[in-house]
C-alpha cells in the first residue's frame, strides 16, 4: 500500500473496473494497439513484456518493444479538484478548515455548556474542532499526494516510450504536489521500476540488444531510486519470473522462463556493477543458486551479445573495427577466454563463406571450366588469415585474433566435405602452377597457408602437392620430348634437373617417374612376348633421355622380360629327367634372345625357377614313410640337377666363363695331386720312424698313456679323415669330367651354381645330407625269395652322388666333414657300448677299438673322448645308485670330480653342502685329531664350488656345537678311568680347536681335572704337535703344560698307570 492508500496492484493494471467486466471481444477492441518502440542506440525493434488484467505477460511479434504502461488511471472527483489546487492552496484550505472547525466547536460547546462551564466548554470545543479540522486537512493533503503517482503513471502512458522519461519530468510532478515520490510513494515507484524492468528484459530465447542496462539505469535515475531501493525490485522480478516457470504448462515455457531469469541476472549485474551486485543482489542465497550457475548466466548472455555484435558489424581485418570490438567486449564484460571462442568461430565463418564459394565454383557443371572465382575465393581466404595473423597480439585488439583452421568444425565434419576440401586444394595448386609456370616460394607459402586453414594433415597435403607436381612435370616432360628440346640438349640430366627445379619436385620422385615411364614403354613392347631390334633401339633412346641408370634398367628388364623367360624355363624344367631334351634347351635359348635379357639376369631367373623344383624333391622326400625311400627321392633330385639343370646352366655361360672354370678345375686337381703325394711321402717317413723304435700304446689303449704334443694331434687330425668322406671325395674326383649314364653316350656332369643354401636352414640341409650318407653306408634292402631280406652294398657311384648332393645343398667342406665325423663318432659310440658292457676295458677290447677307430678314420682324440665319456657315464650311474641307497659320500663325489665330471650332474648344490657338512662333522668326531684345516676349509670347497666363507661358517658352527660336549665327555671318561676314550675325546676337542682357532678355549671349574686330562694325554701321545693342539684346546699356559709333560714323561703321573693296571686286570 502507498502512504496515500492506493493499492500497488492497481498500479500494474490501471484500467477501470468496468472495462474488466467487458467481454473479451470488447476489451480487445477498447485496448490500445501494441506499440513498437526503438530503444536508444539501436535500429532493431525489441520484444518487450506487458501485462494484462490477469498479470500474464503479453508479448508482441518478435522484435517489438511494447509500452508496459498502456492504460491511463482515472482520478476521483476530489483528487481531480485537489490536483488543480496549488500546494499553498492546500495548506490555506487546511488552515481554514482548522479555524472553521475550531470556531464552530467553540461556539457550539459554549452554547450547550452550563454558564459556569462556558469558558471551558468553548476551549474544549475549539480544540476538538481544530483537531477535526486538522484531520480533514491531512486527509485532503494525502488525497492530493495520491494523485501525484497517478499523474506520473499517466505521464508514462502518454509518452508511449517510457525509456524517454527524464528526471526533470518526475521532478515537475513532485514540485507540483510538493512531495518526494521516492519518500512518500516508495513502493509505488518500485512497482513502476519493476514493470519497466520486465518490459525491457526480452523473454525466452529472444536476444538482448546490449543497451538494456542503460535503459534501466536511466529509468532508475529518472525515478530517483537509489541502488539500495532498486536492488530488491530486481529480486522481486526474478521471483515473478521463476513463479511463471513453476506455473509453466510445457517444457518450452519452462525453458523460456529460465532463459529470461538468466538474462535478468546478467542485465542486473551490468546495472549495478560487479562489486555492488555482489552484495545487493544475493541470487545464490535467495534462489538457492550456486556461484557457477550465476557465472554461467552472465557468461552465456555476454557471449551471445558479443556474437550478435560480430554478426551485425561483420568481422574484417580492420584494426579500427577490431578496437571497437574490444571496447564492446569490455562493455558487455565478456572474459578473454570466452571472447577467443567467439572470435575464432567468427573467423571460421568468414573462411567458410569463402570456401563455400570455391566449392560451388568447382562443382558447377559447365562445358568450359572456369576456376577463376574459386581461385579468387581461396586467395581472399588466405589473405584474410594472413591479415588476422599480422594483427595478433596488437594493443587494444581482442584476444583470439589470428590465423585459424577449419579442422574440427561442424562445417568441416559434414559428409563429403573432406573430399571437397581436397579438391579445392588440388585445383588451387594446379591453377596457380599452370598460370605462374613455376612453383615459386610465394606459391609454396600460399599452399602452406591454405593447407592450414583447410585443416588438412601434412601427409595428405603433401600427397596432393606431389600429385600436382607430378602431373605438371609430366606435361613439361612431354612437351620437351615432343618438341625435340630434350634430344637436342647437350646435357639431358641438366635439362631434366631444371624441369624438376621448376616445379620444386623431389629428385627421387622424378627418378621414380622416369622408371615408371620406361617400365610402361617396355610393357607395351612385351605384349607380343618379344622385342624387335627397332623397339630395343627405342628403349635405349628412352633410357638416355630419361637418364635411367643401367642397374634400374636391368632390374626392370629382369622383372618384365624375366616373367616371360621364367615361364619358358619352368615349362622346360617341368619335363623332368625322363623327358628333358635338346629341344627344351633350344626353347630356353630362343626365349632369352627374344626378350633381349642379359645373361646375368637369365642366370638369376633360372636359379629361382630351378630351386622351386629342387624344393619339390625335398618336400616329397620328407613325406616318405621310411629313410630309404626318402634317400631315393634325394637321389632323383641329384639326377635332376645333373641331367637337367647342369646343361641349362652351361648354356648360359660364355666361352670365357667356361675357360675360367676349366682353369680353376685344373688348378684344383693339381693341388689335390700335390697334397696326395705329400701325404704319401709323410706316411712313408712315419712308417720308417715306427720301425726304428718300439711302438707304445697311448690313451685309453695303454696302461700308462703318454702325453701327445699339439703338433702330433694336428697331424693326426689332418691324416685321419673319416673313411666315408675320403670315399666320397675320391668318387667325385673320378667323375669330375662327367660320366656316361646310358649306352648312347650321354655324359652327365654335376653343377654347383644352383644350390638350396638360400631356401633351407643349415640344420635341414645337414639332415638331408646325413640321411643320404647313412643310405650310402648301410646299403639297400632287397627282398629275396621266401621272404629273405638281403642288403646290397653301395658302389662308388652312390658316394659320388653324395658328394654332388653336398654341392647341391650348398654345404661347405667344414659342414660335410662334421657330418661324416658325427656319423663315424656315433657308430664308434655304439661299438664302445658293446665292448664296455661289462664295465671294464681290457687290453684286448682296447686293441679291437683301436682297429675299429683306424678303419672308420676317426681321430684318436675323438675316440678317447668317446671312451672317457662312456666311463664317466658308468661312474655317474654308480654314484646315482649310491645316492639312492644313501651311501653317497664326499670322497666319492671328489672321485667323480677327479674323473672330469661335474658333480652337479649327480647331486644339486644343497646336497653337496649337506655332504660337506657330514664330512666336517665326521672329521670332528673321528677321534684321531687329524683335522686338515687347509684341505677341508679351502681346497675341498673350491673343488665342489662351495663358497669358502660359507664353508668356514659351517665348520665353526659344528665346532662350537661339539666343543663343550666333547670336553664333558673327556672329563667323564677320565673319571671312569677310560683311558682310550679319554684320549679320543681330547683328539676331537683338538679338531674342534683347529676348525675354529679364533674361538676361546672351553672353561672348566676343576683345574685339577684339566691337568689330569693333559697329563694322561701326554702319557699316551708322544707327538709334540698333538700335545700342543690339546694344550691350546684346554687353555693351558706353556709353564703349566711343561710341568705336566715332565711329570708324565718321568712316570710320576699315577692315574694313567692305575688305569692300565685295571684294564689289564679286567
């Protein structure tokens, strides 16, 4: 309520009540039309809030601002009369009323009062009348003042645009009525202020214009409201907005109410400023909001205003425009972080516009393509990005200004957009390169900038750039070839280099292109499976023009021509051993001449094809069920190599190569003859030396073997090659010039050029060779009549095949030697096991094994190693049996060690330590006193691989455990007069002292018994070393020990004699 009694609600809807009772149609007809006003500083119409009779918001079409004060208020008769009276007149009328009512009261009271009370009655009546007159005057004054707020409301209605209200207008109303409205009618003024706020704040998703806070500030100042009085109005407006959200009947209305409330928070912070708004507008406390929610409301609205401003003025690379934009950012109080996002988005929109134009131009379907608009749009985009980058970091320029990329934007993520951007980049490079003629540094810089703003990856852009450069280079190269400029050039490489430099292309890529062009030309010639002399000349010319290296040319010819030649070779080799003929060889020769392939390349192709056929034989051999069948398949492979591959390989050789091979074979043969002669002479000399002196058996074949010198062993190894190897080498040497395989005189020679060394592991090749060697040594099994099986011995030819197989498998002489030695050693092992089955190697058995070794050609050192290994095996078996029976001792382990066998092969380290512990314990208690500390604590642990410190610790621990007990036993035996046991106990005590010499002697309370112990020991033991050991163990000084020894030696000690007499008696 106003002080004048006017309801506040009446100020929000000032229409007459009679109008409220009208029908909706008549009310609509009597209502004033919605008025559209333009806010100060803007050319855009605004959406404003008005309220009807029910208090609901009334919104016009989007963009219109409606005057919320639409209906004038009517004064009653008295208010109308009083509003026309000046202020002084009101006071005069009041004074007259007081005087009139006072006079009337005084006269009336004097008339009716008794005579004695007339004076008092007149006084009282006058006072009552004056009071009544004063009350009437005050009521008149209040009625007049209530007309002031009505008049101000009507002024706002008549203005149509309440934002034009000034302080002078309000002051004129206040002066007319002689009051201060913000004092007399504060609540009514707040109501007017709240109505204006609701009208200015756009509802729902409608955008702010940016000057709402200025309009509200001006209206507040015009009304004369202080910030403290105006702030609660903003809170009340917020309550009404949120109340509308609670009353909302749909999600859309709820969304609009929430958006309106957020805009109210933001505009209110601009009205009062950040600092005042922090304590004058307690949004968080009143509405239960968080600081983050309030911050989001301010941020989102400031950001939206900034975006609208950017859309209105347009983003350009103009420093003045950007500085004004910076000022606007400060005006709407938008943080730099948020402004960066908006500005970057705006820059991206500008670039998107340019690129949309370029894409549209490129996609346009016309007969004659004109990419001019597309290139211009790309240039504008590049220039825009460059200018923005140049303004980056300048003073008074908004943050975020700089070069931007479209990578990751919704525009770039559209379906098919990536393809469009790649096409734009490609067209730009092609057109610029076509127009400029060279790939200049400027074009490279523009291409880099365009790639960045398009958001393309470096590899993707580089690929497109290389494609464009390649296409351009092809055109330049075609022009140079067709015009004859390249043929006429003095240096073709230099001219090609200039073309490469012109398009800034990679030299390696240009070489690859040249190779590709040469390959294409060769492929076109090979469509008819041969090359004519004219075509070969054309290829030679093209090679010179394109500067294709000979290595590359040979590689291309090998790949393309080799494919045709390889098919011919494969068809010829497919005939196999039985059907391969001279015609097949001629086909290979003709194919080689037809494709103009070099002999070196032909050899490589033949090698590749032939190895595949050889591997088929190996695969078939592995699939056989038995070893003999597998060996026969390998034998077929050797024949295939000799009868099929050897002629083909020989046809590919030149006369010079054949001559060199013949000379090398002759030199090898001469060398072998010299070596054989030297070997024979050495054998004669050795035989003469053997006759001059007696032969002495050595090694395992002699009871007292002698040591061999290193030179003797080397001579023996050289002279004692396995017999099987000698036989194979001899057979191969006999067939070095070939051998006849049929009656027609067909000569078969082996070849060493094609091997399986590249296709098979060494172990696999060795296995194949070993299997065939066993086949040669064991013979073939032949089924005779009545189920009889007979073994047919191999002739010399099989060993020749064996030598050829080694060459075919690519085995070295060392590999072959090892196979023969391993097989001979394996056979010798079997014989040794048979001869030594009883475990004893007698001289007769040793002699038989020696003869067997010589027959097999096995080195003596290897034979000795086999025999020794078998003996060690037997020894280990006996050790394991002793271990199983629990009879394993440390001495047997040391015996195994002396035989050269690792003890850990029989027992583990824990078992070794346990045996060592048992040995120490045994030595400490054997009663002899012969504890060898050096051997047991140093030598034995070293041989067994036991840590010396750990061994010493074990000995000290056992000695400490036994020392006290041993002394007690010695004293006990002494008391029992058991002389022998006493002496043994003292020996054990001495052993404990030797095992741990650093420990102090054991203490005994009865010194006489210690003296008797030592005296008795001196009587029984004359060794001074042992006496000194017992003295140290008992802790006797030298003087005490000497006195006791003298007594014992003189016979004065009686305990020992009494003990002997008692022993003799019993």
